[in-house]
C-alpha cells in the first residue's frame, strides 16, 4: 500500500478494467436496478492509483464522480455478497474498507444495495468503514439502507453511530428516504425512540488509521487529543513565524478536540511505530518533524491534515451536521461536490485512505496488524 502502483498485481483488490461484465452496466428498467457503470463498478485510476473523476456513466448522475473503467463490480464490493467473505477480504486488504466504486460507493454504501449485502455491514464497520460517508448522490450508507428497505443493515449502522437525522449532501434525512419503506422506517423510528442521545459510546470517531498515499509522514494511527494541548508541529511553525502559539491555536481550533498521530509509518513500509513527540531526523523521508495531526479550522470550517513539518497536506469539507463527529473517510471528487479530502497545492498527490473507528477496541484491533 505504501508505494502501491496500479497494475495487474492489485487487480484482485481494485478489479481489472475493461473486462466484459456479465451484468447490465447501466439502468435496467425492467428490473428497476442499476448496474456497475452507475454504482459500485470498477473505477479508472492512474498509474499511482489515484481515482479519475469526470462525467458519470450514461449521465445517470449530473454530478461528476469516479469514472467507470468497465469490467463490472469492484471486487471489494462483490465480496459483500458472499457470506463470510467480507471479513477475509478486508483482512487481506485493510484499506479496501474505505475504497470507492462508481457512484462514490464505499463498501458500507454497497451494503445498502441488497439483502445479502447488508449482512456484511458489521464486518465493514469493524474494518474502519465510515458510517456517515457520502456518495456522489449525497447519500450516507443509512440513506442507502433506507431507500432499499434493509432493516438489518440500518440497525447495524445505527448501533455503530450512524446519524439518523443528517441530510448528508442530499435534501432529506434517512427517515424521510425510508418514508415508503416499512421495515427500514420502523427500524429508524424505533431506534430514535430508544436512543434519543444516539448510539451509546459511539457518538464520535475515537481513532483514525491512514494507509497508503504519496506521503509517508501522514500515514499512521491518530487518536483524539484535548483542546488544551497544542500540536508540536503547529507550535514549531508559530515559533518560526514569531506568532503566539497559544493564541493562534485558540483562534484556529476554537477549543475543539483534535487528532494526534500516535503511531506512524517511520520507515515508509506501512509498518507503524509509536511516535515520539519529536520524530528523529530522516524518519519518513523528512529532515525533521513532529507527529502529524488533524483538526477543524474554525476560520474556514474545514478539517485539516497537517504533516510532520506542521504544514497543511490536505483539507476536507464535511456537512455541518456531521462535522464535529470526526474527519471524513472519503475524498473529494469521489463523492458529492465539495465534500471530502482534497490535497493542498498544485501537485498531484495520492491521498491516503482514512479508516474511521468509533469503538476503541475495534481501532486497537486494526492498529495491531500494522505495528512493526
């Protein structure tokens, strides 16, 4: 994953472009269903693995999104349909829990596309799938469960912290989406009655694991830190510029919790080590550095990912009703316009995938796989 190149060696994860698909690729009016060209299909990537964004298959969705590469459904989505295969697939390819198919469908979205698929919902959540991720239609996974009347998957998402009242980037809540879907509607309404404060112990993201991408210094594991702490990299930049670190941090962060990198890819091989407050010279390909970090900038309302040099690497817009839960687990362009992570600067870089966890035990279990 660290320096992965997109070619035949990883078609087992992403799928092989251009191979003839057995399923109808567009909208099937007779079956009232959509094919892989529209949702869940293999997407075009450049040689470094960056998803290519543009017009959608058959203009089914006017918003731009991942371009269909041909070849049918993505393997990491097909695995959801086979009982017992999902967990094994994400064990082999941990970053696939946050990968994307056509329509901006991440695995949790695709769990909402069939009665068999929904049974894999908990497996994807445990692997780090973002329960509030957005697709190119502005839908969260819970919206997808609601639209297809999938009560088992809906309940799994709600237990894991999915927000039943968010609009996402659509114009309706999951409950409104489910208005004509009896089973899903009953599940959502019952959940809200019994859990007026949300999912016990899962109201916020507690840990983030970033994998792959062009920069080794931002890969690793992040946990929440209190607003009274100032990121060491941020403080160092303030010192260089002659700014008051405490006042500047208070102005930008606004007294909110943030995410501090506690394990990092110090050798560039997706093997994580505990990070000291100051990273040794030369680690991760940088001359110097501190733990990377993520925070909400109260000036522009964006999540920022800053590297070990204390400088911004990427920013992300998240809908207001989801912003305080934690950073998003998806990239801009792969989802509804404006939302998700995008790199700063003019250079074309491959961002890491973001695995999100609302349960510390699930976070620790995945992190254990990457410890050196």
